[in-house]
C-alpha cells in the first residue's frame, strides 16, 4: 500500500447533515488541486454519492463485483467527466450489508491506495456495522455536524468511537452555518460546538441554497459555481487538508446591513 | 453569558435558544459519555450523602451530585452545603477541599471521578 495515501473517513452519526455533499465537493476540490482522489461510497444501504457527482448513469460495476473478483478495480471506477483526477467507486447492492466484513472494506481501500493520493470514504449514518466497517478501513476522519443539538450529540458519539479505535487526526466540519441565526444567538455558535466536541475545526460551511441547485444538476458546487458561498468554504477545507493555512471565515462578518454591528455587540461575552 | 442574555434576563424574556441548546447538550453529553443511568447516579448520590453525613451535618435538600463535562473529560461533582461539623463548629476552610473555597466558602466541593473518556461499546 502506498503509505502516503490519505484515507479519510467522512462521518457524522446523524443522517442528513451533509456527509455526501462534503465528500463530493472535497473530491472535486482535491482533484482540481492536482491530487488523484478516489471517493468511495460506503453507504451501501442508501447510496447517493453517484447522484451528487452526476455519475449515476455511468456505473457498470461496483465495489461488490470488485470484491467478488468479477471485475478489476479499474473497470468499476468511474472517472469524473471534467475532473479526470477524480474517480468514484460506487457502492454495491444493499444486500452487500449482509456479508460485508471489515476485511473486505480494508481490501478495497488498500487497492485504492495503490492508485490514489486521497481516498475519501463516504460513511453511512449511524454507528452500526456500516459505520464500523468504514472506520476500520480508515486512517483519519472528518466529522461533519450541524449547529443543532441532535447533530452535535450524535457527532459526540461518533467521536468517542473514533477515539477508542485510534483514528487520528479527527477533525470537525461545521456544516449549514446560518450567520444571521448565530448573530441572534438562536443557533449554537462556532465556539459552542468546537468546545463541546473538543475537536480541531477543519472548516465551516455556510448554509447555501445553491447546494440544492447543484445537487439537482449533479454538479457539485465546487465544479462550476466556485463563487457560491458554500463552494468557497469547501475549497478552503480542501486547501487546509493540504496543509495550507487559511483563516476560518467569521460568520459575523457574513451578515451586512442595518443592525449587523448591533448584533455583534449583543454577542459580547460578559462572563 | 452574553450581553443579549443579560438584557433578556432583565426584561424577563426567554433566553436566546443557543444558550439553552448549549446547556442541554452539556448535560446530555455528560450522561452519554459516562454511560451512567439516572437511577445509578441517584443511588450514588444518596450513598455519597450518607457517607458525608457521618462526618459533617449537611443540608440533604440542597446537596447536588452531578456530572459535568468539559473538553471530553467528565467529572462527577458533588456540591454539599455543610451546616456544621459534628462537633458543632463550622470550620470549613481547613477541612474541606481547598481548591474552590474562594468561590464557595460555605460549601464543600469534591471532584470524585478523575476523568474518563466516553467508553462506547
């Protein structure tokens, strides 16, 4: 196995917080930075990564056929049309869940590691076997969460499991940040989440309607809409993964107009 | 506490929901991480109170034993107001945990469990 391959688990515990969207956009961003990247859909039950990347019609084989040695790895890999550095290994049939073992996952990841600089594993929600299989095959992890109590609680559970299994580093991405709500203190702040989960913050992603538009089209934001607020956030995360020192955006500065200054004042910590 | 929280308090308005979320999360995570049920915690609380009551007279009503969590470390914190020691004198500053006496001189604080990472199965 090429030892310098970075195998990164993208997980959250709770579903619907943005794992798959993050995986797709990081894949595109890293590929654009010239890194050969494989995205592996480990959510065999409810696969969607193919759809977000717009590759759903080009799947011939999946991880399942690779494991059963019915095809070679490069036959199953789907290369992205515009970003040739990016390939998807599609999830197999949901029935795979019945027989898939941690060893199988490790075998796939090892095969991918021979060819790619980055392997991003899109993890299923939950903390059951699907998650565990994906975790055992990973070296490091990104935990995605939203500034909401249920998402943070589930993230905490996942972080506990990652810690006890020696996955590191584990970094945090705070997704769907709404600067206005944060300014009004009607949403957990960046520091609240960071302090509660006690993880280094790899990045935050602003809530952005364009994300939905991009999923409708099967073109991740970072592909064609690089000016969208969320796209910039994803690109920054990819650059930080590469070790670049890019300051986090300050959500308070994202709101403008009348009252913005006042709201900032109201956030002043007294004690 | 932020400026907004203080103003809300003065106006007797509900606090902004972020601080409520934070507090609720801290509580629920302390329990999640420790894997202690409320029943068990309550039993422990009563036993701790019994032991302490053998040595000093404490206010059974006011005594609180809770789990607190910070930076993924969970601590069991007992906050037991002492009425008087059994020989009749209140001499807290010598007898009691000295760490926090400047904050709460009339109470006894003891941090029991050192710390423990959450232990998921």
